């Protein structure tokens, strides 16, 4: 009897041992519970590597909780470097995007726009020497492999020099278009152009002002021959005012950024020479109430259509308001002008 009890007891122990072992095996086979990692954040800053090379930029990654980063520079180039340095080859506007991810596939991104506009990166000056020639030179230090100077723009431009400076001759009372093309040691390219006279380099600041006229075209300023055509930088269009009686003035308001105007350009329109302006006065003001005369012209004649005439005068004072009073034309009951441009020294 005792032996049978012992046998049952031993069998019970064996059974319980098997249950316990089986339970342990099942527990060990369960997959581990995955704990969420901290979500990534995306942030970066950037700066120039060399202030004399505006095309090469170093990016400082300030992101957190990430395992991988991808950069897109907006010029079809990418990298997975954590803190990359990138050189742009051409001027333009570039959208830079950084994407960071962690091991669990969570991601974050940040975007910014980098503007590499020629006129904001580089310019040149023209200094009149005792020999009557103008010396063209860059207006700031710039890392360069080559510098070329050209008269005109585009493929028809004529090269007039190379290197740090170039000597040119410009007739008194006229403006001519010149440009400089720079290639950096890293192959980046930039071209800027400007109007040059014996006064030096001038900028066209017409479109920086709020523009208005005393009386518009009968169809309004946005009409096919409305006042906005006077400042659209297109000689093929024109502003036409009906029932002209010598009462036309145009005003430019530079708001809180007064400028120094020292020249202007008037362009004849496409037809009817008797509609051309003949007598006018350019005035300036600080408050729009008290005006001083900067330049006046009488008996002006535009011998051909689309003819640009440039008028230079001495002025070193910045004003908020400029107003051109067209007092007489060549006799018609209408007045027409293709373009009116205001020019300022840099």
C-alpha cells in the first residue's frame, strides 16, 4: 500500500514539474514589449564658411532623438552627412529641407529658403580718374578664380577687360550698360550689371516707390494704356492721357526709405510725335507739401520712336517724394510716354 502511494506521489511530482517547465517555456516564447522611443525633432542653423564666398554654406544640425538625417539643398543635390557643407554653383532661390528619422520610423523635418540673388551678393563701382576714364572694380572683396568685364548684357555683350579692374570711357550725359562676371575657385558663377555714367554706377529704383499720377487714362491705371504702363520697364507699351492740358504729373513715394535720385530716363512712345512731352520739371520733397526743383527741361524733341533720353543732374540729398510735372507736349490734345525711370547712386 505504501509503495503504491509512493508511486502516485512520484507521478504527481513528475506531472507538476512538467507543468512548471511548460509554463516557463511559454513565458520565454512571448515577444518582448516594444517601448516607444522619444520622437525626433528637426532643427538647424547655417552660416557662410567665408564671408567672401557667399555660395558655400555650412549647416549645423540641432535636431534631437534621431538616428538618420537627409538633406535636400534645392539644387538637385542631397547628402546624409550630419553637419554638411554645401556649395551652390549658380545664383537663385533654393529651398533647403532636412528630414530626421529614428529607429522606429518616426520622422520630423524643417525647411528654409536660401536666397542667392546677384544684386544682393555683389556689385561694382565706377570711379572717374584724372585721365577722363572710368575704372570699374568690385565694391567688396570676393573670392574669385576669374573676373570678366563686359559692355552690355547676355550673349551680345562685348568684353572690355578682365581681372580686378577695367578701364572704360563713357561720353558725358549718357548711361551705358556694363556687367561683370565672376567665377569662384569652387566653380560658382555670378553676373551683375548696372548703368554707368561719368557720375559712376547708378541703380534703377523706379519700382521701389509707390506710384501715382494726377489723372489717369480714361480706362484706369490697369488699362492697356493706363499709368502702370509708364513704369513696366517695357518700351513697347505706353501711358496715354486724353484731354491733356498741361496738367499731368507723376509722383514717386519712397515711404520710409528716402533715396538720392540724380538722373532719370524718358522714352518716347510708338506713334504720333505730336503727343511727345516737351517741357517738364522734376521736383523733390520730404513731406509732399514743400517742393524744390531738381531739374527742368524745355523744348525737348524725340527724333525717333522708342528713343530713350537720359537726364543727369547734381543731387546728393535723399528725398521721400519725387514728382515729374509734364507742362507741355508737342501740341496734341493727348500726351503719351513709353517709360519714365528714376535712377539713383548705390
